[in-house]
């Protein structure tokens, strides 16, 4: 958590964010529903039936049915990949070979760079779309200006709509 905060990433970490003796279920749920990414530290303990991290994972799964770009599973012990729930295996699983913190920070840096690239591509696409739509609107807009209609016809009588306005009928 400290290393991620050093990268200017807001981190919800239970030991820091939950006051002792306070209600935690709702606060954790809200944090998961507000976050932009979810890191799951997979271990034999966190994957045990009835373990609270599995409940947190369920909230994340309901929020992001397609977890690509949102979920980073990190195996922190000798848990085999096959023991991970399918949702965690739906994306690349980080299995650090060296220092866990260093490898997680590297992965986060790569994910962040990819997100910036995607954001830049979307921004460019939106700009191009706006330019094309603006050009199309200019191209198809009428170029002739409306003419002022003479209230009198060729025979000198008033046009019917002008006569109606004049008489109030």
C-alpha cells in the first residue's frame, strides 16, 4: 500500500481505512464499487472456503463481469494457478519470482501506461469524430439565405398569411 501510494495511487487498505470496532462490510463494499482497479492477493488462506477475500472478489466480479484491465491477481505463496477461481484466471495472473512489491509496482506501471495509451487513442478518436461531424454539418447546411417575402402578390393584393396577421384571424 505504501509503495502504491508513493506512485500517487489512492489505495484502500483495510488496516488503514477501517477504524477498530467499526462496521467494515459496507465500507469495503463501497470502496470496491468506487475503485478503478482491484488487486487480489491470492494465497492458500485467502482462497479458503468462507474467507472474506472471496466475498470481496464476488463484489468485484459483479462490478466488472469482464475483468481485463481492472483486476490484477497476485499469487503471494505457492498456491497453484489451478486453485484460483475462474474469474481470477480470466486475466494474466502475476506470480512474482522475486520481491512481491517490486513486481506488483512494475505491473501497475505497465497497466497505467496501457491505460494512458487507450485514453489517448479514445481522445484522438473523439476529436476526429467531432471534426468529421462538424465538417459534415457544414457541408450539408443550406448555403442560401432565406429571402424576405414581399407582402404583396404580383396583382398588388396581400398574401393570405400577411392578411391573416393584419386582421388577427
